């Protein structure tokens, strides 16, 4: 288990399920989690680049646009961003 915490947009259930199976600690993508958590990555659907008005939120984690990607590709992108 890798114990990486990843914030996932609520409509990406397939990505959240896959990442959880791979050992990631997934949480909802909201302002509280962006501000108060040490995140390894943030996963968005890409349908709305300004999710809940958070385009101005300060976040040190890489943001991954999952639009058109399989869950496996998202996981690979998270792994690559950690290196």
C-alpha cells in the first residue's frame, strides 16, 4: 500500500474505485481537502476546469485532467508525478 492521498472529483467514481483498489487514500475534491490535506494529486474530470470555483485555490499537488483517460492511465500519471 502506498498511502498516497488523492482528491478526486465526485463524478469520477470509476477512477476513485480503481485508485482505492490500488491502495490510494481517496477523498472528495472540495475546498477543505485542498486546503487542509497533504495531497499527492488532484483528479478532475476536465468537463469544468474551474471545479466549484476552485481555480484560485492554492494547491501544491499536481492536477490531473482525467478526461478521456482510463483509470489505469490516471494511476500511472499519479505515479509519474511523484518521481
